[in-house]
C-alpha cells in the first residue's frame, strides 16, 4: 500500500511539473515582444468580410472575413526570429449571406472588390485549341453546349489539366443529367451551369446538384475589343462567340484589360468568396 501512495505521489508531482512548465511557457509567451506587437497591431491586418448581394433572383458573391490567428502567427514569427506582418496567419470566416447558401439565384458578376474580370468562350463547334494557343497560361472559362458535347470531350480533358474552368449550357433536364454522367466519367465534377438568359427550369436542375448558375449579359458577337473597352469594370463576366474577328483581337483584348489593372480569372477563382 505504501508503494502505491509513493507512485501516486510521484505521478502527481510529474503532472504538476508539466502543468507548471506549461503555465510558465504561457506567461513567457504573453510577455514576448513579438506577441505584444502582434496583439497591438492585429486589428490593422484583419479584413472585414462582405455579404453576398441579393437582388430578386440574382446574386453577387460576398467575401470571407480574415481574422488574425494569434497563436499561429506568433509561432510563425518566432520561428523566423522577428516580427513581420507578412508572416501573419489568418482564419477565414464565411459571410453570413453566401453564394454557397443560394444555389437558387443567378450569379451575374464577381465581387468588384477582387478587381477581377472573366473571359468566357462559347465553344459551339469551334476548337478550344484556337483560343488556348492565344491565351497561353491565362485562366479562362469554356462553355460547352449540350448539342456538341461529345465532340468536345477531348478538349474538356485538356481544359481540366490547365488552370481553366468549365461551364455547361443545356436546354432540358434529360440532356443535363446525361452530360453530368459523361463529365463524371472523365473525372470532372467541378463545373458551372451557364446561360445567357434566366431559365428557372435550368436553374432548378443545377440547384439539385448544388451547382451555381451563371448568367452573363455581356455577350459579344462582334467588335470584341471595342465592346470590352466600353463595358470593362471590376467583376465583369464577358462572354464571346468564337469568330475570326475575336481570334485576331484577343491578344489586344488581354493587353487592354491587364493595362487597366484588372486580373483575368476563370469563373472558379472570380466567383470564389476568398480574397
């Protein structure tokens, strides 16, 4: 029995020692110059989120809040041996009104705070490579229509391996389900629904599969450079039919957008609620 009490006493002493060590480390951490500076300046580096904007049956994505994670930021800076705001680590908090809670709304643009623009190409019977050869590594989005889907499977696999995104345009639910099955068969599950007009049946089909529906009002059939210059603003989603005129003017369109300080992004990045 005496041995048992001795063991219990030793165990208690060890536990108390661990507790005391941990508490001492916490005190030392709290009075560390790096921690003091983090706590005094962290509010300056927090980023306030923005709720998604809903008007009728349309929605514009919001943006997450970014709050400084004090402990992770401290550990990061302590490892580097100095206070440096570039080493802050953030926790992201979804906006209370988010596109992820609203699949029954039409997305009509990106959030202008991200200073992005998307270029969307209606493939129809054209070859994706005609565009890809011009844009190189610039991320864009290709819209595949149901009537020409089978002819574009090879191109879809090319797109899926690049930093581009895919949207599908369909005219009835039967075709939609068939295309979804074919996309899964080639390993593609990340895509958008796309239309030029509001179509509630289409919207409902996409909602049931938890896919966002994008409606672009900026359809450009001719004079693409002139129209881009006229309509360019942050959050814009430009949709182009692929014509010889577009092929000729596309390098100038890209140069013009970038010269105005906008980032060209695919729909996935543009419509994301991350900064």
